[in-house]
């Protein structure tokens, strides 16, 4: 089957911040067989490729973007693979939405992912970002990852071949970027009610402290060592600061919100303003967590 290609895919329709102009093309891969076609496409295509998950950690620019998007759709799983001592090993495709995985784990009574309740990305995006909250990072649970690159093909990497850092994943000894295709995680055994209670508790806390239903991309800046970027931005007076139709949330100062009709230029200016004020007051340089395209 030829690869599914869409011309001029709009980033504003593919990102949770609802910002961004058109990329040049989007290639959608659904099954392993599509990867050969993807390889041929990437050889033909001179544009830089960009793997797009759920677009929940992206700030895409307003104008046309010289990018070829690659998106995984129709993912298999999740499924229980085996027991390894106390742990239950589960497997799922990288395009699966994290909330879908959490819902499945809850019903099956598998624990470990509860802290990640409310993170809206895909499993592949969560691995690529080593996403985490409330004391859990996905990298802590990974046992194996199946990655793909045009040069290396499709290979399983053991945990020891994966380097996870704060909001960062890279395969050890594998140059360049790769597509995360499938993931295995080690979860604990619990009962559905306790898992549901824990997930509900995390979501209730997040609802009180984060703009969970607004158009955002999660935290804009990474937390500096031993610090909280939200606290620094709050103390620097950035909470609720607005430019055009973009604003730092008045619930959580590290979330940029699109109030409707916002644009990336204003979002970037607000980020610069926040970074400058925090540096002036605390001498700390904030690093973006959100990926700017
Ligand atoms: C309301 C809200 C709350 C959030 N809360 C949290 C939180 O608590 N903790 C947290 O860590 N994050 C949080 N985020 C940010 C975001 O949800 C996570 O970073 C998420 O893991 C990104 O996944 P995604 O599929 O949306 O990736 P995208 O935003 O599409 O992409 C992010 C990066 O991952 C890469 N990528 C995506 N899929 C793949 C793949 N299959 N293979 C290789 N690379 C890939 C992209 O190329 C890009 O570099 C939040 C976001 C929102 C909107």
C-alpha cells in the first residue's frame, strides 16, 4: 500500500495549543509494512522530518513550516505479554494515546502509571519526552523499546540501551533521531478499584492546580535543579500576564494558554518575557520544555 500523504497539514489542528501554520506534508504510518514506504519517502524528501504524536508538547510557528511530519496511527495493543517475577510486562504501539493506556491499565488492575493521569500525549511522545508527573516518569517503567530509523530498521532495545533523563530519551549508541514504534512496560498488580482511586486522586489534584481543559502544551519551561519553574514565574509576576490572545495561566504560571485566536509570535514573546524576568530576579535561566517548531 502506498504511504498515506497529506499536503499542507495544519499544525494548529494537530497541537493541543492550537497554534501553528501548515507543514509541507504529513506521512501517516499504520503498520510495520508502511515503514519501508516511509524509508523511501524520507530518502526522496529533502525536508527535515518531524515525528508528530498528539502534539501536546509543541509550540508551532505561525507561518509555513518547512517540515515533513511523520505520524503513527492505528496502533496495536495494549496487551499483557508475560509475568516477570512481581511485574506484569505489557506492550503497546507508540501511537496509542496515554489516557487510553491508563484506562486499560485501570480496568486490568495494573498499577504504576497512576501519577501520569492527565498527560494527554501518545505513548511514543511520552517515551521521547520521558514524560512524568507525581513521582512517575515513563522511563522508570520501560523494559524494552522498539525503535525504527531508515538506516537501522526496526530493532528492540533493552532498557540498558536506553538513556532516560529529565524530559529526555535517547537510544544509547544510536546516532540521530529515531521513531519510537512499540514499548514494553513493567507494571505492578493491584486491583481496578485502587488503581481508579489513585488516578482519580491525581486528576482531582491536577484540576485544582493546572488549567487541564484549556488549550495548552503543558509546562512551558523545565524545572531548574531543586526549583519549580512555575514558582519562579509566579514570583516574577507572570501569572495571568496576557499578550494578544495568549496568556500565562492564572492557575499555574508555567502553562501558556491560547485563549482563542492566539498566535505563536505572542506565545514566544511571553516566553521571552517570563525568561527575562526570572533571570533578572533570581539569576536562573529557564530552559523550554515545550518544543518550538
Ligand atoms: C494539559 C497538559 C498537561 C500535561 N502534563 C504533563 C505532565 O504532567 N508531565 C509531562 O511530562 N508532560 C506533560 N504534558 C506535555 C505532553 O503531554 C507530554 O510531553 C507528552 O508526552 C507529549 O506526547 P505527544 O504524543 O503529544 O508528543 P508531541 O507533542 O507530538 O511531540 C513531543 C516530542 O516527542 C517526539 N515524538 C512524539 N512521538 C514520537 C515517536 N513515536 N517516536 C519518536 N519521537 C516522538 C516529537 O518528535 C517531539 O520531539 C502536558 C501537556 C498538556 C497539554
